[in-house]
């Protein structure tokens, strides 16, 4: 089974300029995902980027960048399926074999548990009915929206109570850290993961996503001051 790791790293970050190559504890952000990929038993590690500068940095840390991302897949509105279509087209154009599985490593997640991500891969290897696999971590289940009149609207059944225990709602999970995609069929629809997605529960540290400067500072502080926490959870 042919497995590639893909690090998608667009250059046009809005919330935090040049986020994907911003220095984090002495290394550019994308380096963490590339180094994680190299710990996995994958056949090749690619970085998908629209920037020659990003490409050179990715190559320094061991990723392949045989082509740059096409314009349609590099816009601020492009979704994963657009990047996948670009990858599949470029693989064919450059004579790169189409993989059976892709491990999708978003560079804004610095912390990953190797055992948990490998478990996602094994689930797809051993269970053909699963269409994809994702690492998930526990999330707050008591979430609200605020309407145009500033009224607080629960997105859960609050049972007519002002306060309700999390245990009474049940455990909820958030995704987006790491996906393992069945790619041999080249599915680039809006439902590219399919309807039978397996989940591997990982720890909350691995759910930290860098979206803005505050997120960046939090992750940086953990990297500098909490190596024991990192060792215990990754």
C-alpha cells in the first residue's frame, strides 16, 4: 500500500502573516509537521504550497516539493478538495504514482501523537468499509450562538436550565488535526472523506490549532516551558 504524507502550506495567511513559516521556538512552523511525517512509516512526504520561498524551506526540512500549487487551489477560499484535485492532477503530470492513502498534516497543529495517527492508518489498512480516518479530541459540548439581537441561543438541549453539567450533555469531539484519506479513487467532491469515517481519540494537547497571534504564543510557551507535557502526550 502506497502512503504519502501531505503538508498543505498556503502562503496567504490572513490572521497571522506568513504563519506557516513563522519561526516557532527556532524552527518554521511547517517544519514540525514535516518532521512528524518523517517519523511515520510513509513512502514519501510532500509539501503543497504556492510559494517558492515556502517550497525551499520545506525542502530544507526533508519534504519533496516537485511542483507549486495551482492558482485555483491557492486562493483564500480554496478547500481541501481543491488542493487534492491539484495534487492528483500534478501527480499524473509529473509521473508520480497515485497513493492509496494520504496522511493530511495541517501545519498549524504542532503537537501530534504518533501512536494515534498511526492507528488511523491501520484502521484504513485493516477495515475496507472505512472511507477515511481522523484524529479527534474532546471538545466543549455546551456551545451557544448569539443572534443579531445579542440573544444567547444554546446549540444543545439545555433542558430549560440556566446551568447544566457537561456530563448531562455527553462527550463531543472536534476534528481538523490530522486526516487519513483514501486517495486511490481520486475523490475530490465536497464529501471527499466519505460517510464512513473512523475516529481515533487523541489528547487535548494535539487539538491546539494556531490561527492567530495568541494561539501562536500559547503553543510557543508550551514548547519552551513544558517538555514533560509534550513527551507524555506525543
